C-alpha cells in the first residue's frame, strides 16, 4: 500500500498534513463547528461555492474526471484531507463521475464544517483534474 506521491507510506495522517501544506491549507488538524446553518445563510454561503448545490440537509457536487484513475486519485486526496479534518464525505463513484455529499450527521444538517470541506474539495479538484 502506498501513500500520496512523495509522502510517507503507511502514515495517512502524515500524508494528509503534507498534502495540506502543499495546497496551502490552514494548519489546524481539526475543525469543530456544530450548528446547522439556516436556509438563508446556506444559500448565501453557497454563492462562494458555485459548483455545490443542496439544502440544509446536505450539499453535493459531482465532477467528471478525464479518466477513471484520475477520479480515484481525487477520491484518495479527499480521503486524506477528510481524515485530517475528522469529517468524512459520502462519495459515490460511477466510472469517471465522482459525487461528494456533505452533511454533519451529528448536527442534523449542513454546518460550517461541511462548507470548509467543500472548499477544500474544490481546491483538490482543481489540483487533480
């Protein structure tokens, strides 16, 4: 089993930190946001994430990779960041189309934590595809 290119093999946490540094993500290891957003706040915040849609229960984005393996590499990179944030998306892979769905289940809907992860998924998508 290998890690992300140039990252320590067998150290997913170390690989996530290294990837976060390469992509200039903030240094925090964990974000703790727990209040679900109301509809108006979510609609306003989604203006800054134009590739995402949804409602207060969940937001989602689909991307189409140029090849199947490119989509898998994106999923792998998202998994490392998700581990770093301790917040995990639902991921659906259909050949070259990858759909990410975000919701903070413990809060009963979309929180700032989901929007933070959505922004990071956008950055990873630009980097990997």
